[in-house]
């Protein structure tokens, strides 16, 4: 049974291609194993930017936190609990200005917590969220998997680095790319995404 955490983050909400295909993959992944999907919709319910109450609250003893600190820390604990209790994580990410949306960045800013999701000792950093499969569903107007723009994909490499930093090193990337090049390109990108999703589901079965 695969319980799937579905994190969607397109500023376009349900219309976003990353949202659409991440949702399709998460639902099929859970269905084929008799598991369930836990949605974390960062577009419908955006997280705040992290702020002073969160930073100071994380290191304060729980009993001495102010109400603002307790609220901010509690929000992060909820997100981390969702992550820790999932078997697989599907993340939908639309490219915004060559990187990820602020909605998704805020999620990472909440879940990357020293001593909780990563440790740091004499041997360096060590991820603490291990043994989970991640599917990264990215959408972009340009083509970044190859060609002249490949060096400017600050989305996929950055996301893979953030995930690996907390221990999530098993990452499959599904790209919906080149959608800025007209309707035929959109159809081709969607067909390619469907094929990648089918292959990912077959590998997981
Ligand atoms: C504000 C904004 C910035 C964007 N920046 C880029 C970009 O830097 N490179 C790119 O290839 N596409 C860019 N796009 C196009 C999106 O990546 C594309 O529409 C993608 O499908 C968005 O994901 P979504 O469909 O899940 O919302 C941008 C779109 C918007 C609205």
C-alpha cells in the first residue's frame, strides 16, 4: 500500500499543468496499491513566508513559545508529519522565472528543519527523511531537458538538491515542457507527460 503525499503549487491552481499531471499520477499511484492521497494544495492554501516567530520558535522550548511562535512552529510540524507519514511524495512544480513558485519555496522553507529533517555533525549534513520515493512533475514554457536552455533549469536541479538534502534521493522527474511553442507543442508535451506517467506507474507496480 502506497500512501501518497500530493504537493501542488502552481499559481494557476487546478488549471496548472503541473497540478493536473501531479494529481493524475498521485491518484493512480495510490489506486494501484490500495493506498490513499493526502493533498497539500499550496495554491488554494498558500503558506506564509517564514518569519521571526518561526525561526526563533523552532529553537525555543515548546512550553515557553509565544502564541505566534507556537502557531508558526505548529504549521511546520503539520507539514513535516505529512511528509514523514507518506510512502511516496508527488510534487507538482510550474517553472516561474527559471525556478520554482514562491508557493513551493515556502513549503521547503517550512520543512527543512535542522535536527528534524536533516542533521549536521562533524561528517557534514545528513538527511533524516529517508526511504521514500519522490515524483517531481515539472511544467515549463521552454525546453530545459536538452538544448540551449538546459543550463538555465534552476528548477529541477534545485528541487532535487533540496529533496536530497533532507534524505529524499530517489527522485523521478516528469517534465511537461515546451508549452510556449504553440498548440502542437502543448499536445506533444502532454502526450510525453502521459507516457512518462505510464512508465513511472509501471515501474512502481
Ligand atoms: C509569472 C510566470 C513566469 C514564468 N517563467 C517562466 C520561465 O522562466 N521559463 C519558462 O520556460 N516558462 C516560464 N513560465 C511558463 C510556465 O512555466 C508554464 O506556463 C508552466 O506550464 C507553468 O506551470 P503550471 O502550468 O503548472 O502553472 C512562466 C509563467 C508565468 C506565469
